[in-house]
C-alpha cells in the first residue's frame, strides 16, 4: 500500500469532565489568567508533540480553540496576552527551564522521562516563578498544582507541588523569609 497518509497536528489532551480547574466562582481577572494558563499548558503540549512554532500554535489557539469550554466557561474569556507570553517565553527558555527542573528532580531521573503534559505544566509554572515577579510565588505554585489536578489523579500533582515549591524557595527566597 502506498497511499499517502496526512497527519494532523496532535490535539492537546482534553480535561476530563468534572475534573477541570475550578473556574466558575473566580473573579473575572483571576478566571482570565487561569484559563490562559490552562490553554498555554495545552498549547505547549501540542507544540512538543507536533512541533511547529510557538507563533503558529498561539495563532491556532486564538483562532480556532476559543469556542471550547472548561467547566461551563468559554476559553474565549482567557487573557490572550498572558497566554501568548507563556507559550512564546516557555518555548524560548525551554533549555534553561529544563536545567532548573533537573536540579530538583529525583536523582537518576531526567526531565525528558517525565510525561509530556507534566513537563508542560512544570515548565510554565517555573517560567512564572523565574520571570513573572509580579505574581506571588505561592500563587504560582497553587495555580499549577490546580492545573495538575485537572489532568492527573495520582502522584503528579504532588510532584508539581514539590518541585515548584523547591524552586520557588530558591528563586524567591525573600518571599519565604518574610512570611516566616
């Protein structure tokens, strides 16, 4: 058989019904940011699996994915600037982010061994810890642990919590010293 097979870009994993990030009761600004983070993680997953450019993925999401709903709320309500910045900047800083993740991962493990979606969550969370100083470290960790709970039911949310918390304490020492 020599029939040509066309391959579509892989779609990011859907959020299981009833397990999505809790969004209905959030104030509008928080809702927009949570949806942007969720969409960014999905876009980063799609980018890693299917390749392509961050610009193309951002454009595709903003043009074709905003009609999707999470917990009854349209992705169209996301913060487009935050979404675009996360996808572009996490992609741009990927090697550096992976080096930082390697520093806190269990001995004998490599970032590449982590599940693709888990890597996307960790990279995005770490990017915000390292480069978005206007968002409190504890809020960043909490947001990405919540996202991990949206996709995983076993140990992965605890792994996200442990790794991001350790990195937050290294990157934002002053926030944790002043709270003690």
